[in-house]
C-alpha cells in the first residue's frame, strides 16, 4: 500500500493547466481567470444618489431641524436613467430617485423621510441638516477606471459575474473548463430501468460520477457502459480520448479475473499507468496514468469507493487543470457525537458522515449509515467525510477532522 499523499502527488504532477480562452459571462461560473481583469471605466460611472429624496446645496440646509425646517423651491425631478439636466440653484432642491445622477450644483441628498412637501408641491420643507456628500455614491466608489477588478487565478462565482457585467465586459479570459468523460465497466451492468436478468445490477456509478463531475464545475461526456472485454473497453476509452481532457472509468481495477481495464490502459498508456493500492478505506484500488498526455483515472467499481476516489483524486486533479488555486474540499475540526469505531488496518478511513452546526457553534458529526463500500445511500446522505487515522477510532466527544463535501 502507498500513502494517500503519494498517490495524490502522482495525480497532481500529471494534471497540467488547460489553455486560456475567452468565454461569455453566462458560461464563466466555476472557471478561474487566467489574466488580471481591469475596469475600462469607473463603477459607478457617475455620481448618483443612494436614497430617494432631494438633491440640495448642503449650505442651504444649515441649522435645519424638525422644529426649524428650511424651505427650498423644487425646481425639477430626476428619475434613475435620466440625464442630470436640471441645475440646483441656491435656495432650490431637485426631487431625486435612487440611482439618478447628482444634478449640477447639488453636493448632498436629503432623504425623503427628512422632508415634507408644501401643500401645492412647489417647495419642500427640509427638516435635517445635510453635510456635503450625504447619501451621494461617488463615481468610481466600487472601482476606479483602470483598477484591477480581479487578479489572475480568481475562481468566478455569481457575484464575480455581476461585477464583470458592471464594468461592461461580456466575455472574460479564463482557463478552459475541463471536459471529463465517464465510463462504467462491467458485464453485470444494466443501463437505466431496463429489467434485470439474473446476476445483473443497475449502473449507479456513471450517473453518480457524471453528476458529481458536473456539480464540481466540469463539462461531462457520457461514455456509456463497456462490457468486460478488452476490445470494447479499448474502443470506449479511445472514443473518450478524442474529445476529453480527462477520462474517469469505474470498475475493473481490482485483482479479479475479468478486470480488463488494467490491461487495456496498460497498453494504451505504453506501460506508464500506475496500479495502486492506496492506504485508504474506502477506495483502496486506484489506477492513474496518462494516455497521450490525457489523464486517465481508473476508479474502483464499488459505488462508494468510486465517489470517494473521485473526491480524493479526480476532483483535485481536474481543478488543478482548470487553474484553481484551491483544489481541496475544506476540512474542519468537528465534534464526534457518537463513537466512530474502526479496525487498525494501516489505512486512513473516510467515514461517511452528517455534519451539522450545533447550538454551541461547533460542527458536530455522526455516521450517515453503514460504512461498507457498496452502501451508496449512506454516501448520498453524507455531507462530510470524517478522516479517521489508523487505529481503533474515536469515542463520542472526541475532536475529529471532517472533509466537507458541500
Ligand atoms: P469491480 O471493481 O469491477 O470488481 O467492481 C467492484 C464491485 O462494484 C462489484 O460488486 C461490481 O458489481 C460493482 N460495480 C462496478 N461497477 C459498478 C457500477 N457502475 N454501478 C454499480 N456497481 C458497480
Ligand atoms: Mg467489474
């Protein structure tokens, strides 16, 4: 067996960053910027009001208060989107709505709640003193013209997309989204809801891995199910190599008589494929190598093992290819709410667990169900993997490390 870190290092060394491309903002979420983005102009683009109210000359409101209102003539109205074409002259005010440009002459806004209109509406009684700049949002407050909006290696989320739109970009230069092909292997596997003949089971890994890959921000290609036949497996992998940046297979990497994935990938990779027994549970068997530079992840067939293996190896590798600075799920210290027993076997165990914040503000964990590697439901119910180092496990009340899956 080799330590997890050794297997991981092998994977990461082979996962080189993909090319940089411009993508529309609508396709940018989850991608990392490849160059710094700069603002062509200021944001906001002009001085404007943060409040509905009146644009005033602040000196006109000196000493105003609830009992000593100042009367100003209303010389116009400015809605958001209007050009600031009315000047605020001494003794005057302009009715103004949030987002409208500050009209010339004005240097402050009095919020509407601090005013009362006169009966005929021609004037307004201001009941508070305005200081210069009150409720004014200055041009460039958020971003000055030419300022760096985001540095290279920024992973874009919904807020980033909004900021990029606000500086007038409709495309952004990012590291290309990794396209990953997912292949299931096994004579026992049946697609979808087709009836099961004796000995058959349904393919759970491919739907799960496709969904996991997609939810991790990768583009996915469904490579289907390959029978346990070297020619069929070989053809499916070759098909994947044509259009994918990486391939993920499940099944056929153990020591069974029909585990042909090994043989096929050995040949395609010209013997550079590594067959590992990683000192972890689940997901001990793992194969990794490159075929013509394309990383190929040979995940174990047991459904829980395939998902945990994807989390520990494929996801970080693919995020590295997409230029993400942080490729690992967050790990937190958590309180075990129950005994988490295990056997001493030289491996690190990843316990499927439910993590929740308790009333004490700490993260609490408990097992999400049976821990055998075919019990996919317990994996589905888990939102964390508790990392139990080799040994007998821990008792309730112990502090453990948990890898958060969401
Ligand atoms: P293998 O690694 O091919 O020996 O498979 C290990 C176990 O996982 C066996 O019980 C397989 O039937 C099961 N298995 C393999 N592939 C899948 C799959 N795609 N969906 C569900 N179970 C699978
Ligand atoms: Mg198999």
